[in-house]
C-alpha cells in the first residue's frame, strides 16, 4: 500500500494557496500539534507509507541501551508550516487545486533546472620563444637499504 500521506496545512498556507491539506514529502517543514512532542517540529527526514508514520529530524526516543532512535509520528498529529516546492509537479498540483476553487495563487518561483557544473578549463600560457628550464630529477639513494652481507 503506497498511497500518499496527506497532512493539514498551517493557517498561513491555507490562506496563501486555498487548500486545506497536501501530500507530505521529504523536505517539508512540519510542526507537531498533538502528543508528547507538541509544539516542536522540524524538517521531514522520511515518510513511511507502509507504517503510516513520519520521521522528523531531531525528534528521537531513547532506547533501553541509551541509544537514540528516530520516532515515527502519526500524520494526523502534524501540520505543514513550509512546503518544499523544489519539484515542478508539486507547484503544478497547487496551481490546479487553486484553479478549481477559482482562487488566484501568488507567483511561485519555478525551480531552476539543475545544470551540470563544468570545471573551468585552464588555458596554457604561451611563451614567446623563451626556453624554460626544466629541472631534472636527481636520483637519491635510499637510506634504508638492507645489506645482504650481514645475513
């Protein structure tokens, strides 16, 4: 069962985009609205669709051996405070949902396509007929040679 996990939006985002809930993805910023970690939050580290849990950076639980383990939180206890709009599909989804409600969506900056960074090519300086001295490598005898006569 690999369905999307929908989480309610904060009041500011509801006014801005005109939608009540939106699918949660890794990278969204959420606030916990119910439970023992209420009013804390952070960036979504992982979304477990099988267990229907959300793992948030910095929210952990102590194990009996003293180690910390990521703590899965039910999506009904979360609220999205900042959407990760790095994917074009999410922007298009917001615009289409807003159009159904006849609501004008503020301009959302489209993410720039990631370009491959090319390493700068160094140009060789041309010498105008000048002969450059090339240092010759001198062979140095190894200091730690073992002598076969002592054996």
